[in-house]
C-alpha cells in the first residue's frame, strides 16, 4: 500500500512555483547533458529487452 504525503505551501511558495512554470528558461548545458545521457540509457535498456529471449 502506498503512503501519500501532503505538503502545504504558503501563498508565496505557490506564487513562486507558478511564476517558474509560466516563465521557463532554456535548459542549461548541464541539464541538456543529463537529459541526453538518460535518453541514451533508456535506449540501451530498450535494446537489451529487445535482444533478450525468455524461455
């Protein structure tokens, strides 16, 4: 059974989060590199699954 945790945010926190969501910036180089590495890792995992044989 999963436990659900609720976090209460202040109005200031909500405003900050909404402002970030509405005014997103371009990803920096570190984020692009991380995304590419995770995408490549996912592709490798998919290829392993495609090449495996269940008996």
